[in-house]
């Protein structure tokens, strides 16, 4: 078993996560049958993984492009340090096209992943982002193609095998 910031994953946890990732609509009973463990064990493990924050949800994985938002870009923002991150974050959270935002190190303060319907629509979204007085500068990079989609299963498998641990 491996500790990842205090969270333990073992081979059963990894197989359980992998099965739900591959077949999100599978039921607990069918999962227990396929894994060869009791239904109660599957439910207890799932509950524990959710409680510990390992599993964040069971919702559908939405493709922005499939619902008309074909342009993905990454925007770095410099913010006014006087106002801080919270008001800027609240402003960004009110914009549906802002999919995520992270505080970062380096010459900028925030990194956002945003989507738009077209390049012209991207300009509208960027204008909306920078309209807030706490944002001093934005730099945008348009993604041309996704080479590796967001993924976590290789990381789960590695953690369950005990790989990638810092030496003790």
C-alpha cells in the first residue's frame, strides 16, 4: 500500500476506481461480482474513497466541444495584489466558459482553462475576464489539439503499486 499525502491506495482500490472510470453506470452489485468481493466491501471502499476525497464525483464527463465550445485556451492572469485572489476568483467563477482556475507561481498569478464557441467568441470571453479591475494583464494560448486527455487512471495504478514515493 502507498500513502499519498496520508491516503492509502491498494490494488482493490485501484481496480474499483478503474472499473467505475471505465463503466460509470455499473452498479455496486455488478462491480462486486466482477471484482470477486462482497457487495458490502465494494460499498464500504467506495464510501471511504469518497470521504477521503480520492473520488470527487460520479457525474458524466462532459465534452465542451460536443456542446458547441470547440475552442480551448489557457489564460494566465496577473492580478492586483492589493485586492487579492478571492474577488478575482469570484469574478471568474461567474463566467461559465472558465472551466478551472489555479493559483500559480512565476510571473503570473492565475492559470485558467477556458472554452469558447469560436475565436471571435474567445475574444468576448477574454474581454469579460479582463473587465474586472483586479485583473491587470492576461496572456492567452489557444490549444490546437489535445494530445493527452485529462487522465488519472495511470496515476491511480502507480500509487497502488507504490511507485513515485519520496524516499524515506
